[in-house]
């Protein structure tokens, strides 16, 4: 079995961000020997959480990236909130539209999780 999940963050809220990271960490601990395809998708005001200069959870992000968790960021939201690609924590993947990506992932069988 492959565990496919997308964790959706759309609020600029550090507590929800930390909760989402913990949810993903706990998922990976629960399935250590199983295949997984996990995405954390950020759109709306949540894109501001991934600004390298102010992100206090970069170590957690790096640890999850090393476990093949993908961090996707909505380009529309980056533009709206004045965040550049260069501002982001390294390793983030910018996608054109977060809402479209959510639809695609769900149609591809990813479980939708909203921390």
C-alpha cells in the first residue's frame, strides 16, 4: 500500500503550521516501512509561513523533506502576499494555483487532511 495524503494549510497561523508538521511527522512514524507520497500544500495567507527569514520551523521542514515530503506553494498566493520564490525556505516547489493542485491530487487518490 502507498499512503498518499495532502495536508492543506491556508491560514497564516504558526500553531496550525506546527500542528500540520506534527501530523505529517506522526504519520511517517506510524508507517515507517510503508511507501508514502505526502504533500504539504500552502495557499492563501499560509504562504507567508514559509518565508526563510522568519520561519522558526525550518529544521522540521528539512527533516520532513529528507523523508520525501513535498512542500508545494501556490504562486497566486505568493504574488498576492508579496512573497518571492527567493524568500521561501529552500526546497519548496512553486505551483501555479494551489486550488487546482488540490483538485488534481484528490482526483489522483490523495487523502485530504486539514490540520
